[in-house]
C-alpha cells in the first residue's frame, strides 16, 4: 500500500510526464496533432481497398443499429488496436529511453509506463470523438452508449498498463524482447477481428484427421473480446455480452497484478541495467 500511496502523492509528476510525452510526440511536425487522425485514416483507406474493394469482404449489418459500412466497421476496431499497439511499443522503451533520468534521481519509475499510456489515451479519446461524430452523421445515435464505450476503454487501459509494466522491465534485461514483440504484434493483429468479421472464423478445422475447435481457441484471445465488445457498443448500439465483459475484467486485473509484481521484483536494479 505504501507504493500505491506514493503514486498518489506523485500524481503531479504523472501529469508532467504525460504532458512531456504529448509535447514530444509531434515536436517540430508541421501537421502536429493532425497526424493522430491521419495515421488511422491512411490505414483505413489501405485496408478498405484490400478487403472491401479487392477481396469484397462484406461488413456485417449492425444489430440492432442496421448500419452496414465497412469503413466505420473497420474504424471501430482499428482505433482500439492502435491504442493497444501504441501502448505496447511505448512501454518497450519506457525505461531505456529515460535512462539518464532513472540514473540521476529516484521517483516511482512505473510512472514512465503509466504516463505513456495516458498520453495515448488522450489520442484515443480524440479519435473516438471524431469517430462518434461520423457515426452520428451515418445515423448511429452513439451518444447514450459512450459511457459503455468509456468503460470498455478503461478495462483495456488497465490491461495494457499490466502488459507495459512487464515488457518495459523485460526489455531492459533482455534486449531481444523488442524484436520478439514486433513479430507477436503482427500475429496479434490478424488474430483479432479488426479487418474481417468474426463470422469468417470457422468453429472447427481439420488437422491431420482431427477436428480442432479453432473457434473456441480463437475466442480465448482477450483482444478478440476487446474489439468485438467495443464494436458492439458503437457499431451495433447494444450492450456487449456480460460474460465477455467479465472475462475481460478478469484478464485486466490478473495481467495488472502479474505485471506489477514482476516490475516491483526487478525495479531496484533498473538504474544499473539501463
């Protein structure tokens, strides 16, 4: 509890680190914060051309919203993925990128991870705000559903902080972690229903004469539930399944506790290792 109370006492430092991260992200950039919208927009155009135009993948009809728009379907998944991927990548260099600061002065070093996540959270809320306006123009009354969407984002934030605490330390002691994570992120992107509907995932596949329940295995991935639940709220205009939400809350809490314990176990040697 003393560690938690110390974090509360240093909340002004958290705000300072978050603002520093926000200022440095687009420093000396002509377009500045416009890039936070242009990057996902460029990705949407590319995926729209590949999956909707070339491969003719049909987006599902929102139930009960009745919305059927591949770009909006894609955006509802992509904004959440970009937040997750950005948090993972920032966390990897949270300590190595601040080595001089860590060596010179003591402070709760987990704030470096949390501030990175907080800065990306600001970008996410901007993107969700723009997405909500577009959905309203398309006829989806998302305003009453925004509190539910914010709750889903809060659970994901807890989840990525836990992952970030683990990866930030692991990458200090084992520098190959960053390269393994880059490969894993490519696999994770296509193992979640971001650019395709979940309906294309078969329940079973035949492998060497055996039926593998690939659908059940696929749904063990928490990112599948994060994407589907967020899309259910904004695209479908309905509550996500309670079981799925509880599954994500459990995942988030377990990952946070494990990441926190791993961090506190190795935190003392960080100034020597960075």
